[in-house]
C-alpha cells in the first residue's frame, strides 16, 4: 500500500555532464567568470552585477567579503 506513480523517465546509461555547459567553479575558468580571480579569491562582482565596485571594501586593508 503506497503511492502509485508513473514509470520513471530516466536513462541511467547517459552521462550527467552535457557538452558545452560550464562546470561551476572549475579551476581555471576564472577568465570566463566575472568576479573570480586567478588565485581562487573572488570579488563582489561574483555575487552582484549592480554597482559591484561599491560592494568591495572601502579600505585596502579590509578583507574582501563578497555579499554571497
């Protein structure tokens, strides 16, 4: 006695990755992702596209904590 559901619409023999789709924060993709720096740090532009310069630290000695 359970919930009756339809047949699953999946094909488990297919790969999970689709060609042409970026793989998140894969190392080396900093050139294509705005706000990511070469040393694996990020800026406010990673999290927001609206006035990103105003979301960065006021003083250079302060840590750069992006909004998200």
